[in-house]
C-alpha cells in the first residue's frame, strides 16, 4: 500500500482509503515516509494498538489504530514512560 495523504503528523491515509492514527511515541519514525513508501498493514498483539504499519524498505514499524478510534490512555502513558 502507498500513502495517499499524510497531512497531519499523527494520521496517515493509505491508497485503499483506510485512515490510521499513529501512536504518539512512533511519529518520529514516519518523518521519512514519502508518497511512494510501500507500507504493509499487519495485526498487532500490542496492548495499545490494533495494527502496525511496516515500511517494506527498512522494516521499521509504527503502531496504529483506526483514525476514528481513541488510544487507551493508561496503555499510552505506560508505553511512553517505559512501563
């Protein structure tokens, strides 16, 4: 899948029309993404996210949830604080 839009740093829209909210601690990983970046969507076993987007070139991964979903507050705080 390719990126259709990434106007907001925390939301990415893919060429299949799906929109994903990027985990706050993973946003820096997306800074090098370009429209031609090939991404793969995979299910996640992470407590905070339902899916991960994987950059097919460098295999970096970012945790995501649907753009209209809300991050579980306790899980985000735990992850960001290293807990």
